[in-house]
C-alpha cells in the first residue's frame, strides 16, 4: 500500500526566496489537482517575492476551505533554499517529508544586515540547518536542486525539480507521468526540453524517499 492511498487530505508547503518560482509551483500544482477533480485551496503564507525575500505558499488538497496551514501539519515541504526550508520548521512534524535544496541564496534580510555591518548577517551552516530539521523528522532529503536545474539548461527550473520530487515520492494519487503530460499542454515549446530534464531529476530524487516496498 502506498502512502497516498492512506490519506484523504494533502498539505503541501513550498518555501523559497522571491524569484525561485515558489508561487508558480503552487499555482501549477493547484491547477493540475483541480483538473483531476480535487478541491484545492492555495495561499501565500508569507512573502516578499518582489524583493527576493522569504516566500511560503501552501497548497491544501481536499482539506477544506481554508488555505491556512496549522503548525505541525505539513505532509510535504518543498524547500527551494536552505534557510527558507528551515523557516518552515513550525509546520513540520515527524511525519513530514522534506525535500531541501542545499544551494544557498543569501536572503534579503541577511544581505541588508551585511551591507549595514550589523550583527546576525552570517549565513547559517547548511549542515547545521539539515541537522535541525532532521531532529524533528528523519524524512528529510537534502540535495542540490540548483545543480540539476543548471544541468537541464535553465536555472529557473528549480521549482520544476521540486515538483518532480513531490510526484516521484508517490505521495499524491496521481503519477509523475500524469502531471507532466498535463503540464506540457500549457508550457511553451521552448521550455519543454529543459523542464523535462529538471522534472525527471526531481522524480528520481523523490523515488528515493519511498519506503522500500513501494519504490518499484
């Protein structure tokens, strides 16, 4: 039995910095799930997307009418940046699956502090951030999603990598192939090849998160 067959509600949190495509990922995921007949509510929990600041978007699938995500209830966190993934800790529980991009983008606030020579401007140790998350949930999978996106031919495909992780995990009641077929119907032909490579890289990472008996 796969994980998704035991659930009737899925709470996805997408965390990143402005410009990484967190909001776009939430919109694309929401649209796909609606097309598949699910009730979906999406909201921006926190964000300064126009200022390269912190962005958190929720996608609540068959969970009711509220986009608000209660503490400790996220089923999956897609972390596009290390610090921003760690900011999502209040929403995590021991059951949360966390896919964490380890490539650093210095947050806007830290950049400001550094420019002003203020205290607290140092970027935290990434391994330390991973350890903090792992202290709460063992289901954290850190990897360099930025490198996968770059190798695909588009650094802007990081959000596509992370969506690949989600569908590769088998958490949702639809396959990666289902999602990709629907996504390409709305995608500019110029972007399909790069995004396909990025998505498949994420799918492979997502498959590593599956229990042994559901990995086939």
